[in-house]
């Protein structure tokens, strides 16, 4: 049951988060980026608070310890708020496919923070090799060109910082070791994320007057609020509780595939060959990081035939009655 639940969380998180990049790219044609994120969390916070208020006993609803408060703040400020603010701002400059590839650096960064903050999740030599491959792949995806340094490369840099914020948030949630359920943590974290993004939008001079309220705009906002907001966060933070920060963030191996296919099918996006090479390199890093070590001794015993019996030891003979005698 636990394995099945974890698999469901993994699949839903990958699917909904993959669609985030497509819906965000579509919605940015109608919304200023930070207000888009802020409204997203306004809607999601109302839904989540109403849901947990109706389904959770009061004794399990309120944060009571320092660990509970720390987990809520790590969820709302870092893992949700700052991460998505940087994601939506950075995606103004790149396609949804490239944005998801940059964000897929998250699993590479998570073990670095885990090594400092978590005693039960450490980066092995194999993990370090995977991280190195991932960083090389990101370099291929970014491929900074001085001619467009103020264009795509800036957006990719912003997305890179967003991936760092997400990885750090996931590790700090795990470190807090809160007794609150993941659903309650998300419900309390979303208002903090909304307030943060509204403050960033106000600081950046964004205005609601710039929003173009079309059917497409409402659809994009609905998707990122409900599917990529409420449902995705319930699945993702439940996965962190069940599998740990490092394993949970392996969903971002799958997210670029979902967003690339969605951007191609719905937005007519393309991705150049160098970015594809970068993605494949990142995927190789993921494979190294996520693979289990090979038991070489067991493998050797399996492929090496048993040595012959000594000459002075009688061989086992078959009994004519169909039994094997000593």
C-alpha cells in the first residue's frame, strides 16, 4: 500500500508539474509574471484552507511546535513562494521545455543541501558523479552567447536560482520533521507564498490593470491554481514525507518530458539540438544519481562457474530409483 501510494504521488506530481510550464508560458501572454503567481496562490490558498478545515480534526490543524512553524515557512516561503516567483519571471525568456529542463536541476542540487542539513540523506561518490553530469548538461542547455546575454541566458539563470530555492525548501521541510500532515502544511504555506508574491509584484511595479482577462487567461490561471497548485502540492509534499527529499525530487526527471510534449502539442514550441544534448546529459546525471550500486561480488559469483570437486571427493551419483544418494 505504501509503495502504491508513493507511485501514485510520483506520477501525479510529474504530470501536474510538467503541465505547469506549459500553462505558465501560455498565461504569461495575459498576466504580469509575479501577479500571475500571486493570484495563483490566492486561489489555491482559499481552496486548500477550506478543504483542510472541513476534513481535518482541529487538533491536527494548527501548528503547535517550532518544527511545525519551520516546516510551514519552508513550504510557503521557499518551496512554493520564491521558487514559483523565480520560475514565472524566468519563463518569460525561454520556452516551457527549456524552463522545465533548467528546473530539473532540482534533484542534482537537493543532495548538496541534504549533506549539510540531513543526517540520513547523504551524497555518495556516485551521487557526486551524477551531479557533475547534471551541471554539465545545464551548461549545454544555457549555452550563454554574449550576443543574447540579456535574453535567454538571463531567464535561464533566474530559473537556476529557482531550482536551488526548491531544493533547499524540500530539504528544510524534511529537516523540520513536523508532525503536521503534508496537506495541512501546504494549506498554511500557501498564504505565505501568496503574500510574498504580492509583495514582490508591488515592489516590481506590476499592476492588475495590465491583465488581459480572456478565456485563455482564466484557463491558464485555473490550471496552475488547482491542478499544478492544490493537487500537485498535495502529491509532491506527501511524496517528500514518504520517500525523502532526494527521492521525491526525482520527479523532475520526468517533468521535462511532460512539458516538452505539452509545449510542442499546445504551443507549437521547438527545442534546438544543443538543448536536447543538454537534456540527455542531465538525464545521464539523473541515471547515475538515482541508480543503485552494483554488488560486484554477487555479480562475479553469479557469472563464475563453481570450481570442480577435488579428485579424492566422490561425486554425487544418480540412484536408479530416481532419488539422489549421498
